[in-house]
C-alpha cells in the first residue's frame, strides 16, 4: 500500500531564492529546518555537474541517521526529489521519496509543492500507517513553515531558533 502526504503552499520569495535553499544548499538543511541534529554532504553521493550535492546525511531524533540521495534533479524546472533511508524507519516502510516542485507566481512569489511517498507492507504496516501519517504530517508542517520563513526573511523560524538555543546551552 502506498503512503502519501502532499503539501502545497506559497512562499513570498522569488523561485530562485527558494531553489537555492532546497537544491543549491541541499546538504545544509540543518541550517534552517527544525527537527534535525545535523546535516552534511553524503560522502558517497556524486555531485551534480553544477557542483550541488547529490545526497546528504542527516541526524534526525527518532529516526537516527538518514541517507538521502537525489533521484531527480531538474534545475530548469525547479524539481528536486530524493530517496530517504533511515536507521530507525521500520522494515515495513520501503522506497521513501520526497519530491519538491517550485513554480514562480506572477507576483514574484513561489508556489511550492512537496510530495512524500513510501511503500508500506504487511499487517504491522497497516496498523502503524495512521500513527506514521500523524508523525510525518507534524514533521513536514514544521519543515514547510521553516522553509517559508527562511526564504522570506533570511532568518530561521522561531522553532529552529529555540532548537539552536537549546543546543548552545
């Protein structure tokens, strides 16, 4: 069975700014997104011809270390998709992918679409699917808010600021 969460929202910033955050600085997601303890370029993922990272590793509380590899990269169409594998994601979850598509709006803002998909199998997967949906909805709501705030203001969201302050203490 397929698990899917989609989000579409408007960011009051030019598409080039949002693309720069999502794709050009792909490995630096920790700098602006809440819920991460670290992010870095994936040492085994090749870089794209334009020099951007082809993958990243992140440490995410509750999921452990993630291995994220770019599986679709279309800078001219502002599309980036990446597979996600994590230490602590159960075995009944396979083929997790997150896809971002950015469209410029006439007023100079950006319409961002995000689609997370995964294959879920077995009886335990069927039982756990609603709980997983709630957890991922919460995580992705924070990420979309964080992205909008960072793209629009150049500063991190209040949630990310609290995380950074707690880590510094």
